[in-house]
C-alpha cells in the first residue's frame, strides 16, 4: 500500500465523521482597472452571487461621471442594470430634492476569466451615450502580510486517479506556518494532525487582495511521502487569519484540489 492509498483511507474516515462543507466561490471584491489605462477603474463589492459596481470614469467634458451597476450571477457571468445617479454639490447641505432615484440607463456585465480569479472582461453600455468592453484586473495597493502561524482545516478531493477507488474527498486539520520574504519568496508548512508534514515553497505573485504561488515545490513526509509541484491560488489574508486553494498533480497519477483556511495564532 503506497502513501497516497494510506492517506485516502485515513481521510475517508475523517470525512465520514465530519459535517458536510459547502464550497464557497471566489470573492471578486477588489478595485479593478486596466494597467494600460491608468486613471479610471471600477470598485467591485460582492455579496453572495451579487456584485455592486461603482465606476470612476469621465464624461464628454472629461469631468468625473458617476455610474453604478447591480449584477447577478447567471451561471456564466454577472450581469444586470447600469445606473446613473446625481445629487447635491458636495460642500453644500444634502438636499433630498436634488437626489432623484437612480435611473437605469443601460446594462453591464462582469465576466471572470475561466483560468484565474485575477482578470475579467467588463462590459457596460449607456444607451444614450455608448458602450465599452474592457479587459480589467485586480489593482494592487500595497503588499499584504500573510506570514504567521495558523490553526485550521483543509477540505479536498483526489480525481483522475489510475485506481478509481482513490477518487474521493478528504478533510484534515493542521497547524500551518507561513514565511514571507521581502523578495516575494514564501513557504507554507502544513503539519497535519493525521501525521503528514507538507511544505510548499515558491514566489508569491500579488493581484489586489489575492496572492498566487505558481509552480511551487510541494513535498510531503510522514504518512504522506512524495515530491511534486503545485499551484497555491486565491491566497488571502482575512480578518481572522488566512485562506487559499491549491491544485497539484501527484506522482501517484491523482490530481489533488483543496481549499484551506486557518485562524492566526496569537
């Protein structure tokens, strides 16, 4: 029995004793822009399957123009109405009479890339003015610290295994130590309660609030023994700790996909 088989047998028992976990989708909350067109952009705030967008763009007079969009996931993209709003001159006292209801002037859509959570296609059309289709990406404001020690859990699955019996899900708990250097290099060491220790090392790439760790070295010892490469993606510092996802092709022939999160140990 190889290490991956022993690990799956252990993981199956853990999963059978755990409550079901619903996998949450990507959070697109961030500032989005086109780096070749600095000076305009869109703020995206997500609540479940709904996006609220505020545009900072310019009118025919080259003055700031205010639009918002309310978009709902339709299974392929987020789409919905585009609205124009107006109100009182900001140094004056707010006058409700100068703030009519938002007027829908067209439609908009936000289409995330299929291959990553960092790029998208943004389309908006004001029927009285015109429309635009723009490639956008998350805008990085400052380096976000993710280093520290965490305690958490992981939910994953093995697929495409040569032995079909190995195609199944697992859960595990761990202690995680993350180191982050000024040059972007990072290491994530998971010490699992099941007896395995797995370390992923590589160079972080930042996109807005999220990090990517592509082509990371992925080495495990203990109850799991292998060396391969993996990609850690959607790695994000949260108010309580850290969360992320990983994908790897294991030497056994299985593909591993997993979500993980942890609270910061203080």
